[in-house]
C-alpha cells in the first residue's frame, strides 16, 4: 500500500515509545501494533479515543464535525500504519503522532470549510454524559462548558490549538510543539496569549449584547 | 502550569479556575465512533453444508456487509480485506441482523450492503446481478444491458469476479449464453453446486443450449422467457417453443417476458 497523505506528520515523532510520564500506555499500544495491526489499532483507539475526540470537539466546536474529524484521523492513522515498516511502528510515539494527524485533518477542514454548508452548532448538540458526575454537577459544568467552548472558537487557530492541546487534552508542551510543528517557546506563548484572550472575552461576554462563538 | 499562565489578570485563583474549566471540556468519544472507522468480522454458516462453500467469513461496517469470502484463514481474510478496503477489522460479537437468513435462503431480504469504493460500472453490474431471483440464471449480456453498457459483456465478467459480497449478490446466477456456467469467484465447481442447490436444472439448460435454444416461449401466451424463469418452467411441454434469440421469437410473434426480460 502506497501512503502519500498530507495529513501525516512529515517527520513522525520518534524516540522512546511512549512517554512514561504523560503517556503511560504508549509503549503497550506500540507493542500491540507491532504484533498485529488490527489488534494494535483497537488498543490505539481505546487509549486515545478520548484525547482525539476531545481535541477535535474543542478545536472545531461542533459535535458532528468532531466525529468526522476523529474518524478521519483514526482512519488515516490506520492507513499510514499499514504502510510503515515494523521498525518505524516500533519507534512511534503514538499520542503526539495521532494528534498531529488530527491537527492536520482539522486544518485541512478549515481550508475547505467555505465549500461546506454549516452544520448545527454545538449548542444544539447533546453534551457527553459522564457517569462519574452527579446530575447537578453535569448541569453546572454544561453551562460553563458551553460558554467556554463558544469562546474558544473566537481564538486565532494556533492559539486555540495550543490552549486545547495543553488544557483540554492535557498534553505536555513538548508534545504540543511536536503536534503543531512549532518551537516550544512559541507554543508557550500561544497558550499564554490564548488564556489571556479567553479571560478578556469572558469578561466582555458578561456584558449584555456580546455573544461568544461567532467568528 | 502556572509558569506559563501568569498573565497577571485577576487573582491566581481565577487562572486556576479557567484551566480547570478547560480540563472539564474533555469528552469521551461517542460509542458509535469506532463503527464509523473499523469494520467487524464474523464467521457464519455458508449456504451449503459441505464442499467448497463452508467456512464463510464476513466483514461489515455500520452501513452494511462489505466483504464475504470462503475458505480463508482469519489472517488471510484480514489481509485480503485490508488490501482492498484499508480499514481496521475487529471481531464482532454477532453477525449483522439478516445475514444468516440471507445466506440460508439466497435472498437478500432487508440486509444492507456497503458497496462504497466500487466504480459506477461495477456497482451497476452488481445491482443488476442482485435482481436475479434464486433458482434462475441470466446471461452476462443481460447483466451488461441492465448495467447500461450492452457491449461490455467481458467487463461484466471482470466486475462479477471482483464481487466483494458473493452469495449475497448472487453472481453465481450469471451464466454463459452457450449453456456453460462460466467462471466464478469461488471456482466453477462451487458455482455448479450452488445452482443445483437452488434447483436450477443445469443439465437441461445446457442441453437446450446445445440445440441452439436460449429462450423458451409458450404458444398459448405468446410470451418468451429465459429457460430458468419461473414463468418458463410453468409452460406445459406441449406448448413449449424454443428460440435461438429474441429476434427469432419476435419474428414468430412472441413478446419478451416482463419478469426475466430476455435481451
């Protein structure tokens, strides 16, 4: 299988498989992928479906589109893995590699967004249920969540990506730098400016007449 | 991460609260997401209890059955599926609803098929083949005409040979107009077994073809059919008339059957 996919990382994040601090299951996932591509894919999906979907949801802001982006990223990852030599799979750091594919799929989708009709906004979509929370907690979180999710959409793309990867996806700065193909200092600056902008927007949004989430 | 989030806006507590709220925006993937990515695999019983068609493996997606093969090991099946569909293949707890009855009866019923990835002509050929009822056969030329390319008879053979879901789309019911059965994705022997199991009188059809008879008409109704058409089989022997082709039948005042639509 020939793989030429512009969404794939140009230089896949190599190094010791699985960051023992931030990504404890990375090494297991890689070992499973080396043994059997399909079984390994199931492990990859299980380990990172939340990270990929959360990132997609907060980058694009729409539930249905987040499903599309996540499905696309996982499928491209599978197709790339099918073409990789065993040594390349063994050297993979799966989390940043997968999120790089997602970030690229997202950026490609932004470029073609003008050609697509608008989907239903996130505000109309159901929030994900969390069995660990009580009903009141969920309701409270949903209110702040909606407001904040809408504000994220107002950030410039790279600031949004850096803030989401750092604080929603909980990625270390070094991994974000790999995912966004930026120096760590630039990533830190994007995060810092993004957070500052969110606070400004939130303060402004408390005034009547302002509406977040419109770009 | 206070080191990078010390913008000096508001008290430190506000900064932590924003970060905590951002962390609360994480969401688990919806359960159905995996089924949009990966196909599922099952083993099911084939239509025949012995011979080359036992050991059926099926791959299906959230849209329908995508791939069916017989006589393969699990690994071989997975590799063949991957080479063709480039999609993960995971075990399924149970076959999709309708698959087992469809294989048993030779009728698709409401079973959905996932035919994404096929070319327009291939898809048209398979849709045409899917119309052939159990127990009947049609020539390749009939499929070519129904698929919109009457001259592309050889291409029909290639497209049927690439049928991703044999048995479900009954490409075994497409035979040569000279009365021989023609090739089959699972081998000529399997094709003959399947047709005999559906009560196609393979020998009688071949005998007719040897005598130059490819269509059978009733001199009471004036309707002409393929020999395996349900209507043709009901013609009493005394009223049967054989024809070389549709032109000869028309010349004798016969019209083509509405059910089998001979070409």
